[in-house]
C-alpha cells in the first residue's frame, strides 16, 4: 500500500499538484478494518482515516453495510413526505400532488439504486417501500396492496 501512495505523491509533485489532506480520506473496507496499518501522511499533513464516507450522495460504510445510507434516505424522504401531506391538507389537486411526489420524494429514494439496492436486506427494503407507499397514497388517494419482499 505505501508504494502506491508514494508513487501517487511523486506523480502529483511531477505534475505541480498537491494532495489536499483536509478533503482526502482513507477508509479500509471489509476485514481490513481490524488490520493495523500505518496512517498515510503527506508533506502537508496526516490523511484522516474514516469508517463512513459520503461520496456523490452515497454513504459508504467500512463494514460494507448500507444501513446508514438507508436511514439517511428514510429520514430525508420522511421530511419531504411531511410537505406532501401539508399540500394535501391545502387541497391541491391530485395531479399536482403526484407531480410533487415524482419530482421531490421519489428521486431521493431511487438515487443510485443500482449501486446499493442489491445488497440491502428485507427490512431495509420494507423501510424504503413504506415511504414510497405513503407518498403514493398521499398523492393519489389510493390504497395499495401490501407486497412483502422475499429474501434471496
């Protein structure tokens, strides 16, 4: 590992660049968490070692679990669902409520699903489904059948 980092440091120096240590993070994935590796450092400082990291809106965990990401999505979508219910109380037409759901709530739940959805468990899938169902019911005044996810 240090040899690749050393070559990266020499490449940045040869190209008149410098690693920003305040923005650079180091994270070990899987079983490497327990290993005792030395911290990476540059001439400008030490690189922070983290166990969770947000990259392009996706929350990665060192143990390769998606629970933090799912919980954040659930909280974000729940806040937006509150506004949908407020709009419904204000008696907006159903087509505008549906537009709000499709434009504001659904993208939060479905953002980058190909990256993480294959690895979530049934409880997490049910959690996400419940938010989508609540949004759909609030927007369209419909009641959807209860569909359960089966473990793979």
